C-alpha cells in the first residue's frame, strides 16, 4: 500500500514537472507579454501582446475642494477683508475636511477675499513651493503678521490674532419661527 502512495505522489510530481516543462518549452516571448501556444497544429493564444499605450495627451484635471455652501454676513466679509489687507494667508489642501470647515465659517462671499494657498500639487491653482518654503506641516495653517497658527481657528480668534477692530457678529441671524 505504501508503494502505491509513493507511486501516486511520484506521478503527481512527474505530471507537474512535465506540464511546467511543456509550458516553458512552448512559450514564445517577443520582448513584451509572453504568448503561450499548443502545438497540435492549431495555435491558441492565452495572452495577447498589447500595443504600446498611446501617448498621454489629456491634461491632468486639477482637484477642487467641495463648494462652500454657507452664506456670509457683513461682519464675516469685513474680517476677511481685514485679513486680506494685512496680507494674512491660509494654507490648505483641497481634500482637507478642516480646511473646508474653516472656509464654511467665513461663507462663500467672505472667503473669496481670503488669500488661500493650495498646498497639494494636484489641487487647483496649487502652489506647493510656497507651502514648502513656509514649512507647512498641517492644514489648515494660518500665517498672520509673520506667525503661524495651525488648525482650524474660530473667526473670533482670527480677529484677535489679526488685530481686527470691527464688529464681531460673525454668526448669521437665526430665523424667527
């Protein structure tokens, strides 16, 4: 009984070796993808050789952050204008949820006045060299009067850090029932 098992194991090994050798011998390589063929007077391709890919002609699309949906109130616009006047900057990335929340705090009208620097090279109007030169390591990062503040900042804190003297009613009015 043991000899039959040895013989069976031997047969499986021998069959595996012969199949592998047969595939190896019948392989035709043309420098690209290998083609396998069977030599029973008909050739059957198991893998097609592919032509070289066409040159890439489409430009890479720049990624954009989600649109800002909140509306701005006059005090948010005034703070954003003040930050623009003192040349404050916000560094961020289009994919950063904290950056988007920061933008929503200003609202779409006010945020247009903010100097925003896109750090991810894939982002729209990206300026990764400015981010690297400023040693930006986290998003968002605010640059105000030569100092850097990392993380999402409340509008009240941005007003204090920037020396804003206007009204601080940054929240939109709550509609009455």
